[in-house]
């Protein structure tokens, strides 16, 4: 049963975590886990245990040097010793169990006759109940033959192979799982009340315990994925300690703040100190008062967009259609999904909750035979439209719906609703995946095939790839909720492939590693190193512009780490994408004569420089921007930006508080339709994320 199906988490009493490449990076010992654990660790009722291949002295050294926090127990040597840290002694009773059938000399004799290159690991990895070897690229058949050799010699021992290079020979009762089981019995703890975490094959025995819950970090070897695919585990998106922290938050052992606190503190950097000094001169009470006023105005605007079919893009009674503007009188997949996401903090408002649900229902009830989510559904006659401007399909519509559906389920715990539509969502994922025509993990997007529907970009577009990464994670999480751990693992592992491709293709660097495959963008010597993810790559060229929304979502959706996000923040902040209001959607704008200019940018005068998608200021993007800044740990700056966003939403074409669609990138004057649902919803979301409204 999953965390969501339970409605509450069964109490976890003991944690059993591998160390190398699970809690820490094996080579650098880097990890945020000690800081996070010391700051947020639960009460004394949760026992922390390290379960590692390292020997006790080695682990104690990591603890003494603050690489790891102090535990309660250490299971060392791949389950051959148990150490009581609080008593500073080995639990001798466990070693009596290991003596049965163990003959060290016979072990060494059999190993010497193995017909495969093998070498003994250093002495520090050996002890009386463990022999460890380097044994590279051994097949399953070779490992099985070794086990057979021991069996024929009358020895019932454990052969543990991990990481495609490490071979451990242990007593028959010695492995990480058996040692953990023995400790649980001693402590009178049921295996259903423990949580384990690992990255490789020698951790698999921990996951064997009855009803155990687990975390598999993103850098885990395929051998562990295969072993755990039917078990109740959380597939982390983060590597090493970040993945463990992520899992601890998922299981409710640590608060959500623990993930945000993983960031490196940059408040001492000069430009941030300068900004904070300017903010300190502002009237904090006045800013908060305006933000709160804007919050309640946003709720009013949101309710103006409630229709029988779901959230409209803008208030119908306040926006008289003119020609193609008839499209605004629709439930849009993209706008509706982003509105649902932003309004989730208001789930207890019955009218808003019903409209959130109806928005998703309307879109999913009109899914095409091949899995395509409609671009929009007309409110007046409930008719779907599957294309955008010029008859081009809207790729990101379906992606946003998958993401919004997961977040809705995550908040409402409505498992029945999930079960009803999971098959439809799977067809949508299949339809979306078909746009990866060359099977390189990235989608190929037609020109003007996403939210910038009058702006010329195509093929591999940063914004769409970020959403595609997140959709795979979200769909995997939904399968996890339903107990389909095998399929969940496939989607979440594939998301890691997508993330890797995004970083390689969209974050060019001259610091290429030896034997690393080279993307097209990395071959462009004129591009060099960037401080942000570039907007687009194709087989023939690239766009070096900064897609502001794409880079914001990359961090909010954990595609880039906080260090890369900080570099991007410095660039965007310095370039003034938040001036006069947060934020322009692209930097720099495309001007006539630029190779990226398209004649159709003059259609309805929408994409002139600093207009609409060509550098216009979008309040809904501003809401994401505020959350981006806050996630970097810069709450004071985020509040200041939220205040600026409130001022923008207060500006109106006919009257105050119109929460308009967009504003001119230079003047900040409001343009487009008034009373936009997603402008209001994302402002609401930002207020809650900053805890201004509780």
C-alpha cells in the first residue's frame, strides 16, 4: 500500500542506509545529508543505521570527520559486523551466528581457481568474515559458476557481486539483509516499520525483508532496479544524499523544507548583498500589505473564470471576443493545467476544487483515439480543438495535463480518480513519446508547437524538454501510488536519461570530459560556456537565447541543481529580465533583420520586439519566477519580486487589478486579455510557497 493510499504513513522506527554512492559520493565524500539530518532529524524514536561494505574503523573515521552524522548502529563489512555506536562496542552475539560453516582458508583456495581475471582488494577491506575482490564485468553465468564451486565444496556461503566490479565472499548468514533482520529482532522492531536505501547489488538483501519500504537513488545500478522492481520503493530523482533526503521527505520523516535547505548559501556574494541592502530600505509592512491585497484579488479573478467545463483562460463576461479571440472562450489544456497547479493551495474552497477537477475531466474526456489531449475545448458547445495557430498541434498541452493531474492527486489523495484515468494518461504519454522520433530521449517539436504559438522555435526546445522530463517523473509517481513499481521505475529511470540529455545538449561547456559524447551545441566553438540552458538545438543550428520560463522550470522541476540555477539567476537578474516587472519570457528579444526573425511575427502586431512571446512580461511566468528565487534560498529577494508582481497585476487597461495576460517588456504597460486565470493562480501559488498566506 502506498503512502497516498494509506492516507497516513505507517510509523518508521529504523533507517538502514548504504553509505558509498548512496549517502555520499564515493570519490569526493560530498553530501548534504549530514547538514540536513542535523537540522531536521526526527525524534529519538527513529534509529539511524549505516549498512555498508566498509569496515567499522573506516565508517568511524567518516563520522569523526563529519562526513556522516552520528548513527545508532553500524552494520559493516557487507553484513559481517554490527556495531553499537552509543555503547562504542561490537555486538559479539552476532558474530557467533557467522561462524557456522565458515572456513577462510577454503574460501581463498576456491577463489584462486576462478577462471576469470580477479584481484584481491586492499587489506583494509578484509577481515575474518569477509573476503573482497576486484572482479570486473562478470556475467551472471560466471557468478553462478562460482556459487556452484562453493556448493560442490560443501560450503554454503554468500557470493555478492555489485557495481560490475566488486565481489564479496561472506558466511552464509552474512549479508546486509540478514544482519539487519538480526538487529531488528534484537530491537523488537517489525520489518514493516523500517526504511532502507541503496544504490547497488549488495544492497538488494536489505530490500528483501518483508514489507520493507525503500529508497533507490537516481545513480543506482541497473542490477538494483531489476531486483527491486516489484517492491514498494521510492525512485529518487536526486543522486546520493540528495536522493535519500528526497525519499525521507516523501515518507514523511523529514519536512519539505529539508529539500530546499540542500542549496548552497550565496547570500554573501556581492551582488546579492547589494540587492538585500536595497530591499532593507523598503517598507516591509507596506509590501506585505499590497501582496495580501493582491492575493485576495487573485482569488476573485480566479472565481471569475469558473465555468461548467472548468477554468476559462480569461473571464468570459469581461472579454468580448473579436475574430480569433473566440478561442479565449475555452478551457485550454495548457492554461487550465497551470491554473489547476497554481490554485491547489485553495483545494478546501469547494467551488475552486470542483472547477479544478472539472478542468481535468473536460480535457481527459476529449482525449483522441491516439492519446492526444486537445489544445482546448470550447465552452459554448463542448467541442475540442486539437491544433493551435496554423493547424499546428500543441505538444505541451498534454504534458502540462499529466503534470497537473499528478499534483492534483498528490494533494487530494483521490486514488479512485487516478485509477479511472491512468489508462488515458498512459495513452497520452505514449502519444507524447512518439514525438521522440530518433529515440534520443528528447522530443522533436514542430515550429510554434507549444505555448509560444506565434514564436518561431522548433525541434529540441528547452521548455518542452523540461516539461517532458517532469511528466515522466509525475507519471512514474502515479504508477508508484497504484503499486505498479516495475512500470514506475521504468518511467522514472527514463526521466534520468532525459535529464542527462538536457544537461548535455542545452548547457554547453568547453570543459569536455574524455570519451564523452559531444552534442551539436558543444561543437559550436563560438558558443563556449553558458550560464544558463540555451533555448533550442536542432541538427543544423542552435539558439543561444535565454528562455526564461524554461530555465525557471528547470530548477523548479529539479532538472538542474542549485549551483547551475544560481548561475542562471545571476545572469537573468543582471540582464534585467525582471525589470520593470517579473519577468520577460526571453532574453534578448528578436528584432527585424535577426536570423531568428520571422515575417509572421507581425501578425496582429503580437510578436514585435518586447511584445507577447518576444520578450513580453507574463504575470503567470512571474509567479514561477518568485518560486524559483525562493527555492534558491533568497526569500527576501523573492518577497520583493512578489511585490513587483503584485504591482503589475494591479495595473489594468480599464481598471485596477485586472491580472492581465501580458505586459510590454520595456514599459511594463498591461496588454492582452484581462482577468487571466493562470496569472491569478500562479500569484496565489507564490504567496503560499513564500508562506505569506498560511
